[in-house]
C-alpha cells in the first residue's frame, strides 16, 4: 500500500468580521497531509492515517485541483495482498 505526502491549498472561510482590505491580503493556507492511499481517481485522492481490514480512521478526501505536490513516501505490500 502506498504512503503519500500531499501538499495542497486548502479552501477556507470564517464567520469573523474582516475588512475588504484584510481579505484582499489573505493568503490561502498550504497544508501537508500524510497517509495511506485508500483510493484515487481523476478528481480526488483519499488518504487515511489508520487502516484496518474493514475500516479506516482519520481520513481525508482532497480534490486533485487543490494539489500542488504529490510525493510517494513508501510502497509496502499489505499482508493480505
């Protein structure tokens, strides 16, 4: 199973008040996520931090349009492969 590090630009918003000038200066956060590759298609990459036979925990779905860099950290063979 592949372990990936994904560097991606996150969408964000807030209910807090901000001036238009402050908003114009706002920079999108760049996030780095690491996890086991669960699924990948043309639109998304799905990672999980914890995997078991029938379930995953601490998962994230990242739209590929937001991805800047994808790095394969390892490619280990699962015991049941």
